[in-house]
């Protein structure tokens, strides 16, 4: 857990700011009837580019505006009211910083992410739908323990219901609710700037999207307010919708409308995605403003759906949801999720986890928002995310980023129930995950029952063999224990086809490198 007291503020209000941080200006509102979006602010960047934003009103009566600092040097700004009268001008200097910044597409590989700092982003996502709900008061332990467990992306609804965002008459926004969302994002940003939040604008209800598509002013106001208040934060990107119910024909038109509003009004280029129903293909894949594809499935330990989605567009693919420890629970969650993480990563996609049922209020049992380790220690979770740190350690130890690596299960026999593999672009390195499950029968990634190969099996208590068909005939292989994070011996490669015996029972990771 990070100590925020030793850090400069990431959201700065002075004339000195950090590159890849956020700058905020603030004025008292001039009228008790001040609109929710009361300002027009123009920023002139060091490069000479001009970015225009709208200011937003907060619950304490302040008018604010924010910018994401993506250039080093002197920035200037001019704030006007809605009648076009200049209120104030100013400037600040952006200096180099160690901050990771916003999530963006890798400049080396359009199928991967990187931080704005240029560092490759090894994604580990968690689902926390109700994280921003006022009544979820375990949000601080949740955020701090998510960082401790190795999560660096969290998917959350903007609100559990659109009604939360408005005053009862829907003529004005409920700014106290928006202030609380802001507070939680800022808490995470200051303490854990590596964690990125995917704000889901529309949850499973279609009604608010329908209002937007029909042109209701309040629906448009809420969307624009969300953009102006949160887009400049270095830890925010967008999901248009998640698991919408109903079959309304206006569904896609409404999603497209939201995407175009986001793309046209977010000057800081926050990533945009959208996630449909379970087992549906990715939505809006051909839209240029869709930054990455999100899929919602079940039993994807072998990565089939990720590979299919990956073939449709040269964009990152995120497995947004699969099983949860409490929703469609696997019998052996630690092994299941470890297998899911490796299977997804080596399929060239981005894995996710789900613990408690976060779509429902906290009940001190299976539902709501709580710290991961608190839930494990109380017996409500069974360590399903414990091996994220070991996956991260593998990539830290090997200094590998998967930019331009190519999934290739043929290397390990084209049976992804047994082994998954991926190959570097120059064909000099290979990573293979040897799953070694107790059971192989009846695998069905589109079903709920009778799936002993994933939901009901543990890792085998026997040794196993794996044959690697490598594109090189000399080099070295090293064994990595994905549960302990320890390396366990190595062997010389003397031919392309190499049969290996695992160092011990259970599942293993093999790193092969040409000599």
C-alpha cells in the first residue's frame, strides 16, 4: 500500500504541476442558480495546441475545470462564463514526473496497452460494480487491498442506478453523489496511481440510454458532466455499457450516440470500450473510437473467445467478466483463476477476476464491496486472486513485455486444456503454461453445467510431460512455479521438438529462450 503523504498532489491547483498529472482551477459560483456546467475553458498547451473543456459545478458551490497534463512546459488557460465573458486567465508549468499517467494503446503493438509514460501495461482487472455507491462504505479497504493484491484496473458503474445521479425532479444533478465518486477516484489516484478505473456509464438498465437517444436534456447533461469532471483524471477511461437487458432496436443507435459524444468531447483521449451480454461477441467493433474490445463469457480458461475476438480487429481484447468466486463459482477457485489468468494472457488478451457479487449491496456475506484480503480472511473468498502477484513476478523476472508476441498453441500440441503457449515476434522466446488438470472431459466454454475440465477440477497431484515444438533447436528452458513464484531448475534445448517432464506435480510455466 502506498503512502500518499510522501507524494506531491497529483491533482494540482498551483502554478507548478506534474507531467501526467491533472491541473484544476476553481472559482466561487456567482449565482445560487449556477448551471451544472457553468464555464468554457480553453487551454493552450506548450506545443501551441488548444484544448477546450467545460467547467463543472461541485456540491460546495465551486466552479471547477480540469486538464490532463500530457505535455511538459508552460500551459496557459482562459475561463469564460456561458455568455462568453472572461472570468480569469492563468498559467502553470508542467515538470517531468514518475507518474504512469493515463492508459493508452501501446505504440509498439496495437493489441496491447501501455501507460502514457511508455511503460508496458500488464493488465489485471477486477470487477467492483458498486464501488462508487454512497452506501458502500468499505471502499477504502477495497481500493487499498486491490492494489496490494496486484490489481491495476477496476471496472465500476458510474452509479448503481441513473436515479442516483439526479435530484428527484431530474432537472439538476445530485452533486453530492458526484462529489462522492470524485472523492473515491481521487483517493485511489493519490495512493495508487497505477490503478486505472473503467467507468461504466450505463449498467444493465436500458432506460437511461433510451432517454439519451430520445434527446432528454437531463440525460445529455449527466453524460457531459461525467466527461468534464472525470476525463482529465489520469486514472479514468470509459465503458459505454455493460450487460444491457432487453432487445430494444434503438440499443445500438444509443450506444453509438454515447460513443460519438465521448469521442467528440473528451479532449484527453481516454480509452473507450463497451461490453455486451454474456456469450455475445464484442459490440461496436468497427467504430474507430472503440479503443479495445470487451467480452463477457464463462469458462474461458482456454482462451477461445479471446482468440476469436482478437482476429476481428487489431485492438486489445479484454475478458471483462468470466466466473466469479461467488457467482457461478468454481470448485477450486485458486487453481481456476490462476488457469484463467495464464490462459487469457497467453491468448493475447487481458484477464479479469471477480470475487464477491459486487452488483448487489454489501451484506457481510457474498455481496457488496469489501477488501479482497478481508474477504479471504473471513472465509467469504478462497484466494482466487492470490496468484496475480506471481504472474507479475514472472514478467518482472524475465523482463518480458508481450508487445508483438503471437499466441501459438501449436507449440504445445494444440490442446489448450492441457497447455497454452505464446511466441515472441522474432521467434526467439516462448512461454508455455502447462495446466496439468485432474480432469479433461466435457469442457464447454459456453455452458453452465457439467464442466469438470474447468469449474470442478483442481491441478493434478501427479507429474506430467509436455512437448514443445519450437522454432529454434538450441537454447535453454526454465521452469517457474505459478503458485509460489519460485524458479525450479532449467535444461538445455538441443532440438526443435523437446519433451519435458514437470519438476513436480501441479501446473507449471515454461520459459524457452534461443541460445
